[in-house]
């Protein structure tokens, strides 16, 4: 994944161990891997040179740690607009300063503390919930979530950090009753959130999560995240 800061620049470790949002192009220096630590119930972020993000004694965020510690673990706070906020071990939120440098010094969430998380290694998805795979209902374009076999979903990122999801017969579209069809010419914008256990929650721009039931019912009607709103991918 890569992270886009409020200044329109990518977070990078190109300059060394110090992290700064100051790059326009994606190279290996702007690509990171997120790893969930079940013991800490928090996330670690690993650079392409196998160094973990860590909080130093002055509040700066560096890509320099070689082993896990409290300072290498971060809490993710997903915002309504689909952006993500990182909370460090000092209880402060990571923000990009005017010069782009990352530090965890803020006690409140402002624009400077929000980042767009872009998935880079997932051009296609297969979604599985607690009742089965997401796939087509019979010969229709309506989607259900209790299938034994999967359907491949194409992930199309758009510039604001949201995504369009596309099946074999067209884009995913939420209908007026909340159900989802995969034949839309006018795709619905979805926000993807990564949660504990590396599962996805998928919601519409107006905050409704895609939720599944044992019967196969699959709709954008979740007001909050419950087990039926989380998807292996």
C-alpha cells in the first residue's frame, strides 16, 4: 500500500529513515506493507527495506526499527470520508507537517492527520464472508454472499481514494432497496477499510456497510460494523 497525505504527496522514506510526505511518484520507497499484530491488536507498517515504522523520543516517525515494540504498533481510525488516521503509542495522532515530515504530536484529528490509503497489490479481489463467497445469484446479475464458488472482482481505484468494483458483467451498483447488482453502467463509489485480521469492510459514500446474511442476502444496509460486514479478501 501507499499513503497520500493532505498535501497531495506520497509518504516516503527516500531520504533515509525519516518519513516525509514529499514524493509524487510511486517507487519502492513509497510502498509499505501493513501487518496486524494479534497480540497488541494494532498494526505495524513495514518498508521495502524491511524496517518498521517507529515513534522516536521526539515524536517523529521513522522507518528504522528491526523488531516489534510498543512504539512500532499503531491504531487505525477510519474516518467517514474513507481516509485513515494513525494513532501512535504516545496516544497522539500522526500528521504531516508543512515540510512533509511525519510526527505524532497532535491530540486532535485535522486534515493534516488524515491519509488516503491506496491498495497496490490487489487489482482483483475474491470476497468471502462468514456464510460463503460473494457471487452471482443464479443467472442474474444480483449478488449473494453464500456461494460455494467465487467470482473475481476487479478493483478500480479513483482519484479521491474510493473504489469502483467491477464484475464480469459490469460495475457493482447499489440499488434503491440497498441490494447490489453487478451490471451497472453507473458504478457506486465504495470505501474500503482494513480491519483486524486483515479483513475488509466495504461501505458506500453515505456510510452504509455491505452486509451479508446466511440466506445469501447481500446489501448496503449496515449502520455499523458487525461480523456480517467483514470480508476475507
